[in-house]
């Protein structure tokens, strides 16, 4: 799985952010969870500490921890500068300011790095990418896809999105995806196609507002159940 690390922005989210992005309840966190595209999130590490069961997949896991951390430090200043240069695009409610966002991302990746080697050895961090998931059918109760599908609509077409959602539904009985806007803060042009196709296949599909918004307008998730 070829990937150039210098092209990656390794920003991850915390357990508290996952709770708010995906409306995760205490019961949800006791289930078998698949994190799709987790990157350097601390979600896996934090849930594992609580006794939960999370498997994270991402192509970035082909790299060693120090390499991922080095790339984070190489890009974080530029990303925060871009955020500061476009204040109208962001909602400062969960994160109070660009500097607070920066500190949150630093804390998150530090927690991830501290857990990464141990998690790889335990099989909690696996190299994989949509739409090919290396798991048997219904291996998980809940699949979470954070900041990948719909966000990168300019990079991946509608067919890729549908194939990816179906792949997650093959391995999990429920799928939640956040956010539903693109990098340009607009509702994904692929969303209606995916919704219609899933409903035609008999899935229950719901759009849910959540208590997390950083990108302006990015406060909805998609919930899909078989």
C-alpha cells in the first residue's frame, strides 16, 4: 500500500471528540469497534485503557511512530496558520481558539505515540484502507469513519464512497460517518447518491446533528444500520 508520508497531515482526535462527533454512549464504547482512517487519534488508546475493544485501520500505520510524529511537527504550524488565516470557516466552541486546537492535537498524538507500538503488537493498529477491509463478515458491532469519507469528495468519487460504506457494512452491523461536509465546508455532492443507493438496498439511513462542530456546518453524522 504505497503512501508518501510527506503528503499526509497526521491530525488525530481524542476520545472526547469521538464521543461528540459520533454520539457515542457508554454502551457504544463497550462494543467491538472498528475505527476507519483513525490516523494518530488517541481514541483507540483511551478506550483500551477503559477496557474496551477498538481496532483502528489506516495506511499511515505502515510507518513507525517517530516518523509519524516527525511529520506531525513538520506540518502543524502551517495548518494552524491556515486556520488562523480563515477565521470565518471555523466554529470555536469545542476548541476555544486555533492555539487550543493546536494543543489538543499535540496532546492527542502524544497519547497515540505512547500506545502505538503496544497497539500494533496487539493488532489494534492495522495497515488497511477502504474499500478493502481485511476482516470476516460482521467482525464488529460498530464502525466509525472520521474525517475521510465525504470530507475528501474532490479526491474520491461517488462510487468509491458507496463501495466503502458497503465494505464497512459487511464487517459491522452499524456504521457512523462524520462529517458530511467537504474540505470547502460544503455538503458533499456524493451524499444524496449514497443515501439513495443504501435506502434502495434496504438499509436504515439517518442524518443526525451532533454536539461537535469545528468546520462551519460540519455538525452532522450519517448513521447506517442493516
